[in-house]
């Protein structure tokens, strides 16, 4: 009988040991060595672009800042990194040198970005955000008898979703002219927006008296991802005209919520509420 009890005891010991191993393994899978904490004030922005006489004079991109300073690990941290989501290589910094990463965008779109931290033991943790970058373009042309055609690229930089809206506010002025034979006359113009296949997506004609102006407000919902062309043609009249286009390329507001660095007053408010 004693031999039988010994056999049973050994079997129980083996069984308990195997259970213990399973439990330890599960705990290891669930725990992460890195606590990834990132603060950011903005997840959206608008690129500003300006043209005069068909030539670009300025382009101001959007810069988003991400602060990894409160990220911790069971081991020393090695790097912080961000994949911008627009085809560029990850932006990586040495954790010993800085905890801030700036990401600049000069092209529009909805971008999926990945933020990550890695420690010296090659443990890593990451999080994903959606960033919305829109575009505002200002185009002006003065004293023109043959206005230039404005190209508008509505294709995002990452093969992502098409823009939600393309808006145009175009002002054409027929400047007042004087001379030996009197003032200038009216001018008739036509605005038109066409797509890459030269199909008209919208147009308007208007006669503008001497010294007056006219405005075309137009919106195109979910424009195709391609090059559009905005033109102004002088149909009748010999006067030169001034043109000012304001164009916006807009996206659905599906960007991730911001996560600003908590202020002291915010912490005090939280403590008061909890009490």
C-alpha cells in the first residue's frame, strides 16, 4: 500500500508542477515591461500654400509634437519611435538624449501613425493614432488677359481615404480703367472645375462691370483622388482681370482624440472630485 501512495503522491506533484508552469507563462504573456505614456496637444492641422502668378511663393507644413517623457520600463529605455504613416521611414530618437519627437507633414491625408518605445532588453510597446492633415491654398493673379489654370491635387499621400470635400471661393475683379477715350467696359468670364478626364465638375458664367467683382462659391463632395483643374476664361471683353482663388481640401474628422499633458489644476480638480 505504501508503494501505491508514493505513486499517487508523485503523480500529484507532477500535475501541480505543470499547472504552476502554465500559470507563470500566462502571467508573462499579460505583463509588459514598458508602460507607454505619450502626450500630444494635436492630431490634426492644415497645410498653408500660396501662389502668385502661377508660381508657389510659400508652403507651410503641419508639425505635430509627441512627448514620451512619462514612459517607463522595468529596464533602461533605448529608443522612442514614430512611423508617420505616409511612406517615410520611422523617426527614431535615442531615449537618453530626448523624449520629444516632431513629425512634419507637407501633404494632406488621413494618416495612421504608430508610436513605440523600446528598452535595452529589446522589449517594445506601441500604440496607433489617426492624424488628419488638410490643405488650404491661396492663388492670386493680377492684370491677366489669359489667366493661368490652377492645378489642384486631391490625391492623399498615403493611398488613404479620399477627401470629404473640395471647396472653392474664387473672386474675379474687373479693375476700373481710365484713359483718353474713357473708362473700361464690362467683361464676361466663366469659371470651370474639371477632373483628370477633362469632365466638368462645376461651372459658372458672369458679366462683371468695370470696377466691380464677382464671386464663385463651389463645393465638390468626395472628389476623385486625382488632379483637378480650376480655370477662368474671358469670354467677352478686352479688359484684364484680377483673380483670387481660395481652395480647401477637407477630410472627415476621424482623427484620434488629443492627449495633452495634464496641468496641476487638472490634477487638483481630479483629486477634489475623488474626495
